[in-house]
């Protein structure tokens, strides 16, 4: 799966707006497994994989050096993640990992949490702005002060 892909592989980070149930995770795992095994661009097989983290994060990766994905093939990933009652496309959420789980914050909530002293600039968060598999492997967990929200929302 994703472990066998090179660091240069392109990734897409999808964070859900809630923790998925075990049944939802199991179903999504099966769908993503089948999808990535058969994922093609203009008839050419893509070298791809995925990982599911904290029961709410999906990371899909593709080795563009073998066969690059097309716009239509990328759209298929987005289509697959259009799941009833789950929003994988809410781009203003932050995810704070806790062991096998995660706390999901809307930006106003993390700002309030920070102002109340419940979190600090060093609070560990998931980096939703990873671009390559190297980023996932080396920079998936970052301090709150390194997130996109720090200067735009929290310290504004």
C-alpha cells in the first residue's frame, strides 16, 4: 500500500468532520482498497495507496513518476469520499491527535481553546497541508503555531 510508494508521491489529505464508526472505517477501508487497486488514468494503472488515521483522516498517495493521474481520475477520489453524513471537504478544521483518537476543532473552537489556556502554540496537530509522501512521513504532526490557522485565525 502506501508504505511501498516513494517519498516523491503526490498526496491528498482528507480530514472528516467527525470520528467515523468502526463500521464506517471498515467500509471505507474496503472501498479505498478496491479503488486504489483499480485506479487508472486514461486506461493506465496508477501506482497508488492510502492510509486511514485516527478514524477520521484519509491520505491517498500516487506515484506520479510512473503514471500521473489525470483530472478525471483525481475527481474519482473526491467522488469516493462523498459519504452521507460525513464531510471530508471542510477545509477549516484542525485535528489534534490523542493516541488512537483525535479531537476535531473548528477554527473558532481552537482559538477559544487557545485563549482559555487549554492548548498552546506547541500543541500537536495534524498537518493538513502535506503535499508529498515525504511530508506525510516527516511532517504529519506539527505544532499549532505551524498550522495554517495560527497567523490567520489564532494570533490575528
